[in-house]
C-alpha cells in the first residue's frame, strides 16, 4: 500500500489483473471490495425477487376467506422461506453490499484487511443461499418457520428432508457472516487513513462497526443451537428430546439470544445509511454525532439483554417477565434518540428532497411506527394479547420493510453513482418512492387491525365472518402494488446503469471521503491515502483535506500510472467456498461426499494460504 | 506468505492478522459459552444413566459406575497445560532466532523445531487421552445417544477436541515451514497467532475441566 508520495517501481502484473478484463472470469476471481459489494447487491436483489414472490403468493392466498390457491404444506414452505430469505438472503447481504462497497471508501483505505477472505464470504453466501432456496422449486423447502422452533423441527415431528436444508443452509450462511465480520472489524480498527479517528468516522461505518460485533457474538450461539439440532436429526442426540428430560425452551433461548441481536444486525446498517443521506441533503453535519455513536453502541449492548421478550407467552414468571420487559423499554431510549437526532439534523437545514432523501425520511417515519408498536408489546400483558397475531406481523414489517428496506433503497439511490458513475432517474425514483410508501402502508397497516381482531399468524386460510376479510383484501392489494413499485425500481436500476445521467465525483455535494474520488470509484480507491482532519473533509476540512481530495478526484489514472500495488485476482476463495458447501451437501446425500468435500476444502485452503496476496514490494 | 507488516500502514500499528485473531477468539468464547451453558443446564436432568458423578442401577438391575475418571483427566489436563508452556518457548525461539546461542542450554531453548514438536506432541497426547476416555465411556454404556449427559458431554468435549486437532494441524504446518526454510523473526507474527489460538483452546479446557469434571 505504497502512497504516491514515495515513487516505487511499477509492479508489472499488479494492475493488469483488474482493468483489462471485465468478463465473467474477472468477477469470479475478483478480490476487489467494490466488485464484491456489487456482487452482493445483485445477488441479494435477486433473492429479494424470490422472497417477494413468496410473499405475493401468501397474500394471494389470504386475499379473501377460504382461499385455496396453495395447500397448507406449500403455505408452510412459503412463509418459512419468505422469512428466511428476507432475513438471511436479502437484508443482511444488502447491508453487506454496503459494508463492502462503502467501509474502505469511507475510512480512506484501498481495500478491506483481508481481500480474499472477503471474496470467500461472498461465495459462501451465494452457494449457501442457493442451497437453502432451490428446494422450494422441488416442493421440499424448509417448513418450520424462519425461527425453526425445536422440538417441532426434530426428526420425530419433521421427518422430511425440508428442515435438513434449513439447518445446514443456515449453518453455511453463518460461516459467511462470521468471516465477513472478522474482516470488517479488522478493517475498521486498522485501515483508517491518518487522522480518521474513531470519532471522525462516518456514521455508516460506525453503525457497521457495531453490527460486526453483534455478528461475531450472536452467530456462535445459533451455530450451537443448529449443531444440536443437526446432531439430533442426524446422529440421535437428545438435546431437544423432551421424553429424555430435555428443556423445551432450550432452542427458544438459544435462538433468541441470537435472534434479537439479529434484529439490530438488520436495522443498524440502514440507520447508518440514513445518517449519511440526511446530513447530505440537509447540508448540515449530523446533529449530535457523539450521541448517535453512543446510542448505536447502547442499542447493540442492550440488544443482548432482551431476547426473552420473544418468549413472554411461555410463562417465565413475574421476575423474568419484568426484567426483560424493562430492558426492552430501555432500548426505546437510544432508538428514540436517533429519531430525534435525524429530525434535529433536518431542522433548519437546506433540505433537498431527492429520492434518497425521501426514502431516508420514509425510514424515520415508518420505523417510528414500528418502534412504537414494539414498545407496546414490550409489556407482557399487552404482548399476551398480541403475540402470534398479525399485529406482530405488522410490527416487524414496519421495522424491517419500513426501516431496513426503506433505508437500503435510499442507500442504493444515494450510492448508485459511486458504483456505476451514473445517476438513477430521479423522476422514476420519486414515483417508486411514493408508490412504495403508499403500498407499504396499505399492506401492513391493516394487519394491526386484523391482528387485534384475533387473526393468528401463519394460518394458511381462514373463514369469513370474523371481521378480517376487508383488512386482508387491503393488505393483498398493497402487496400487489409493492410488486409494481419494485418492478419500477428494477427497471430504473437496470436502465440507469447504461443510460443514466453522468454523475461526476460528488453529485450530491456530500461531505465524506467516498465522494472525493471519481465515480465509478477507481480500483485503487484513493490515488493518495487521504489526510483527515474533520468529520466532513469535503465540507469543513483544512488544506490537507483539500489537497488529498484534489489529488484523489483526478480521473483516468490507472493503478499502474500511480504505482499502486493491488492484490492478485484469484479463484481460490470461490473453490474453497464451493468445497465447503459440497461438504455440507454430503450430510444429506452420502458420507463419501462429505469426506471428498472436506479433502477438497483442506487442499484448496492450503493452496490459498500459501500463495501471496499481492506482488512483492520493492 | 503475504508481504510483511512493515510495508503496510495501519491505524494501530498492529498487523491486521493480530486483530482478526482476537475478534475470532471473542467469537469462539460465545461458542464455548453456549456449549458449556447447555451442559450445565442439562446437568442432573438425564432420566437414565450412566451419570457423571454417581453410580446408577438401571431398572433391569444393571450397575453403572460414576463415569468421569478424574485422575486420568487430571493427567491429560496437565499435559495440555504443559503444551502451553512449550508454545511460549516455541514463540520465543522463533523471535530470537537471530540471537547468537553460546551455551548448550541456549541452543536447546532456541530450537523452534524442538518446542513446536513438543507442543504438537503434547496436544496429540491430550487427544489420545480423549480418544481413550471416549471409547471407555462407550464400553461402560455411555454414548452420545444415551441421555442428555451423553449428548451434551460428548458434544462439548468433542468440539474442544476438534479445536485441539485443528491446532495440532496448524502446528504441524508451522513445523513443515520451519523444516523447509526455517522460521525466523519475520514469521514471529504467524507463530504468535497460532500461539494465541493454542492458549485460548487451553484456557477453554481449564473451564471445561473445572465445570464438568471437578464440580459435582
């Protein structure tokens, strides 16, 4: 990572690996964090279509009473895969797309700390995602809910292969998330440009930093829960065997110790994106920056102490209920602080209502609704009325769709120019926003009422005369509108890649480092590693900031011109990831495959670890 | 391996690999905490024997002894603890490879191969003890399927054993490099990372030995 200040002899093979080919191979072998981010983005958006279609079938089934579009069994597979897909294959990887693309750019680094490990994470995600998604086309998809409660999911009650796909698939996806999290923690701690102190880091990087800690501490817990389930299903252990004395709540505790931090893993990146968008389009630094940092950390910390509020209905007794209820209400405080700080940022700002800004404001509004219904069922007596009803479905779609997805859409509109060099069409974007905003409320707001009227979650059909019919019809119409708005987004996205307006390095007049470099970002990111003296170097920086921004905004330079050494492209992470998934497939098919996969993995892993990352420095 | 740390600017001055291994160890703590908690939650909940600390007579009149063999496991624990000491010496030997050795004692202390071998062999000995323990338990009627104790015990200690196995393979890899081109101060970080992992696995065993074996 030599800077341009020190002239070094060009390394002949360094740059050529990137620029000169953009074919399929260059994508398979890439270790560039920006390309990996783009891969994450496209893959996750593809899974978004799959998860969305599953939701549409669910809504078509529930559109009116006594719907029989699909059977109960198919319905079980649909809602299980809708939840699993949206949580693990859409929102988390969409966040990961931004982690990959943005973190190095925001902290002034040339790549992540471990570029090849980064590629490995992506490939494991892709293969694991396919592993868990493909079964639905053969009618053998997981059917035990995205939470997979054991003992329901043990062999005795779920004898089919369906749950096997779920258990193994989640295990694979966990490896991807963990590997990525170690990488990003190290990157943020260690690869910040000179002067980029922790308290100058952009808020998206901060929230991502918190999320990586949640991942490394929460995922091992579900790994263990899944190992127990895997052993129960395949090797006859008794972890979830009630007749043998097992605790029927073991799974629930382990799952939600993971599952509640997971909720913040899903929302904090969107909070981070919004915290970039709102200051940019208010032309004001983020209001109360340190408090935003601390509230993010506090949300992460408290997130580990509230898991049992998912379990009030199991009867933990008054002390357990009170403790978890209070802790849950407490989380409302740092979250509320964030809402107020976004509003404070907008107050008296020069607001520009771009599509990204609209989505950001959409998050602030809709997440608040979801947050408030969340505080409602933090109280056990209220929760006992609401739990397992559509009220809960309304709640978590307001925080996940109204929160995470709105924030991520905003992020896509905002950062599209940095990824492609072109702007997305604003007119179509605004139509997308309004359609999406109206459809979203149309779909999920009535669920508060159908839930309050007693409609349970996960039922595949219902009788008329219970007061649910109209609400369900409205929800279904909203869902169809969401399809239209998403199609509009897809059209805008694909079209703008080639035909969008040329963006220039800083189309939004934003203040952070990623906007100091050309769009699309060059493969080396920064021609010179920037010197940072402020939170918004492009707005309020001193001469040093201005000087590095001037050098970095030069277009058309290749890494070779600048004598920047880049890592070799390599296919090895892909092969290791494929071997890993191959090995897990062996559990379902034959033990022989398991050993073949393991052997392949060890051999390719050694080959990866013993080959150099980049050309030798001279 | 990849280019030495000196060429790269880092915010902390530390090599990135060192930070990553600490993050990894933090994550591993949660893994073992979950496994150990499950073992403790299920302690005393098994409906049928054999049990860890007390004898059991089955309804059909079969007699089972208390299954945990504390003297034997104390011996294997001692071996594993010693391996951590050898690991420290191995790291020191690699770091001081270029310091001239005058006496025989200095040459012994400075032999990275000797101490890496000692660590790997001690680790393997521990695994041998574990294999012996597992087979004798199966002979005495306790398998992973027998009861909650069997399931949680074998899974917990099995996971730890798998970690030791990975550590031994890591050490053998370092040894192979040492034989091929010699490990020197430039490799100290790689050995240091392996050592951190090894000590972590060792510390986990101290927790397991105390909570599973010693406390009745």
